[in-house]
C-alpha cells in the first residue's frame, strides 16, 4: 500500500506520540507499505514552528530532510499538476496544506493517513 502521511500523523510518528492511532501506527510500521511525506508537510511544519504553533516539532522543523531519510520514508515533491488540482478542487476546505495533500493523494493514488474525517468527502482513501 502507498501511504501519504498527513502532517500531524508524521509529527506523531516521529515523536512516538500516542495520539497516532494503532491502525495508523501499524500501517506505517509495515515494511511492505511505501510511506510518503509531501513537501507541503515540510512547509507546514517549519512555518508553524516558526510562528509558535508547533513548538513540540522543533526536531522535525530543524532537521526535516534528515529525519524523513532516517525514518526510511519517501519524499513527494509538489508538481504543477498537484498545485493546479489543489487550487481547483471544488471543496469548501480552505487550508492550503490540506488541499495540496488531498490533490496529491488523488493524483498519485495514495491512501492518506490522517485523523481528519472531513477528508472522507473529498474523494481520497483515508486510513486512521
């Protein structure tokens, strides 16, 4: 299975936080699954850390690339197709980070690992 981590799922995985569901934890830990982290999550973590909204994510904010590599996750760049789809999605969701993750999951055929039940109505498979 190809999994795309929502930013909070990534943070909780790296921090070994119990907020990550057991099902999500097991799917991420499963060697047979390919785990992807979007470039949008790097922007979200570093932006929110910088403005004081994610002080607990300091390690990830300061060492995003090395942390992702150490976890053995694949990176997913943002393409023009992803950005165009995110901008044109006919959904009421305004968060640009979430819109990009939804578009990437749709285009790349990935399951989004997220506790955001609101994603269920946007045409993506969600695992939590």
